[in-house]
C-alpha cells in the first residue's frame, strides 16, 4: 500500500511541476502592427470592416506580432467587443484635435488621422508598423521590425506614403510631435501624410532598407522602404500585372478616390484589383453580417416582379395586341390605351425621373461591402424589377426601356472578362463598346422622351391567350 501511495505522490508532484512550468499567459510580443479607427466620416462602418479584414489576413499569414487598433473613444462598444473577440488589442485614446481642419481645402474624412501619432506612445513594443486599412497583404513582412526609428516607402517620387510605415515608440518623440501639431507646422493636406512628411523632411536622402541577414539585428536611423512594401494599385492597371524587382511583393495599397476603395462592391470590375480584398474577406471574416440583407432584397424583388407580371396577365390591356385591328374598324381612335390626363411633357418628365430612380434606388440599398458578384447581381435584379413595373405602369414600349439595361449588362461582361492582355487594351475595348452602343441609346432616348407618340406602340410583357370568338365578341360590343 505504501509504495502505491508513494508513486501517486510522485506523479502528483511531477504534474504540479509541469503545470506550474506552463504559462497560461501568451508570450508577450516585442512588435506590433497597428491601425487607427475613428468616427466622423461618412463611411465609418466600412473602415471598421476593412480593419477586421486587414488584421485577420495577417493572422492567417501567421505574423509573429500583436495586432492593435488605436480607437477613438466614440467608436461603438459592439465594435470593440468584435475586435477583441477576434484577437485584436484595442487601445482607446483621446482624439488629437486637428488644427488644420479650418483650412479651405481640408477633407473631412481626414479629421482624426493625426491619431497615428499615438503609435509613438506604444512604448511596450520595440517596433510598430502603422497601417492604413486599405492595405492588402500578400505575405507577412515581419522583417520590417528590424528597420530603424522611422521607415516609409515612396510611391510618389518625392513624397513618402504613410499608408505603411515603421516607427520606434518613444514618449519623447510622441510629445514632441504633439507640440508640433499645436504649433501647426506646414501641412499640405491637413492630415497625417502632410504632417509626417514635414516632420521627416529628409527621408528621401536616407539609405534603402535591406533586412539584416541574421534576422535579429535591429537597425538605427531612418530608412526608405522598397516599393514592394507599398505597391500602388494604380501601377497594376497598365499591364494588369506586377513588376517590382526591388523586393518580394508584400502589400498592395489603394490610394485612389474614396468611393473606389476595394471594399466597395461597385469598385470591381471598374478596378479589377479590388477583388483581392474580397478574396481576403472571404477567407477571414466572411459575409454573414451582410448576406441576410441581400437575401431579403432578392426576395422582395422577386415578389414585386411576380406580382407585376401576374397583374399584367390579368389586365384587360393584355388583349390590346389582339383586338387592335378590330377596334380600329369600330372606333376612330389611334390606339386602345386611354390617353393620360397629364400633359405630355409632364408625363415624360415623370417617366424620366422614375427610370433614373429605377437604377439609383437598387444601387443605393445594396450592402456596401458585399462581394462584387453578389452586389452586381442584386443591382441588376432590382433595376430590372423597377423597369418592368415602370413599363406596365405607364404602358411604355419595351425596347427603349430595356436596351440601356441590356447594354449596361454587356459593359459589365466586358469589364469582367479576365483575359485582357493589358490595361490599355481593356480600356480600348470598353471605349469601342461604348461608342457602338451610343446610337441605340440615343434612339431609346428619342423614342421615350422626344417622339410625340413614344408610348403608343406598347406591347405587354405577358399576354393572355384569347380565342378568336372572344375577340369578335369584344369587338361587337365596342361597335
């Protein structure tokens, strides 16, 4: 009995030693990737979604660094909970007031981009790579943590880009920058880009960064980063491929106009490289937060389309094409459809507004960050539904209404075509298609809004089958 007890005691002791030797806390990271999120722009939710995709793609690429969001105090608590659940550290900070906001050309979306200065206050880390959320990583560039006190890439020949830069945290530098903000040092755009280019004004003269071979040495001083760390998406569109000989392709940045950022569904296929961002989202956070809205919209469109066609099938106007010849013999009128009480100009103006809204309304209610294929499909279905309703409501000719929709669909197919040899040939094909389509679009416009009898030759979308006896009977009644 005693030997058994002794064995159990020894096993317990070894177990305790093993358990005590295992740390339940994650090993503290020496470096971090960071970005900022703040409120006050027209597209706050889209930037929040982009930040999630950015960091989840880095997690998937197995980076050995902490992921930090420097968040304004005004961001919703639900966002903070979501980010924390996904393994992201949220640092809530006070917004740095922007003294350049009163400049005449200041853009409101840059109101709190100076919050990037808070990156220098993260002194628990040796290096921090500060990011914009519109970066798409092709690999985890952890060798950047070996760079010096400040490193950035020049996508402009003379001005470095602040969409990705390396910094060495320092409270001294942090407070020095705050003083410079208060003094309003020269700032061309009133944002982080203009401020940092003024602060590090001699970066262009610094040496190019080459990662140390041993992988442990940390450089000192300021360095320029190779272009491969900030590949401007605009350079891709010339040949529809990359050519960056000075380093491994690491990150793509999208410094384009705000409404063509890669997370917007309509940016693809206008800018074909945006599909990479959606591939990253599909691999990471998915689309479950938006897909239910899309399903509701599709069901609504299909219901409206079905009801419209059913009403048209039951409408007495469905017999107009079969009764027109008999009616003309008995009634001295140009067509069966009753004339509208509105003045023709008023009626055509109303039709024009409704046709325009038939495209604008379904476009505007598609979830902005949904996958482009789903977004365009939903838009096409929605616009088709509203066009069919308009045709039947105003008894319009089908062809002038539907030809612009069909030609727009054709242009999408041209842009979606994946085998264009270069951006120039793609642009030429699109231009040729638009040129060849313009005469038919002009004909549609004249038919609907210039011709005095634009809707007289209305043909219903669905006609009811009617016997010859019924037609004769109806004609007799009219006579």
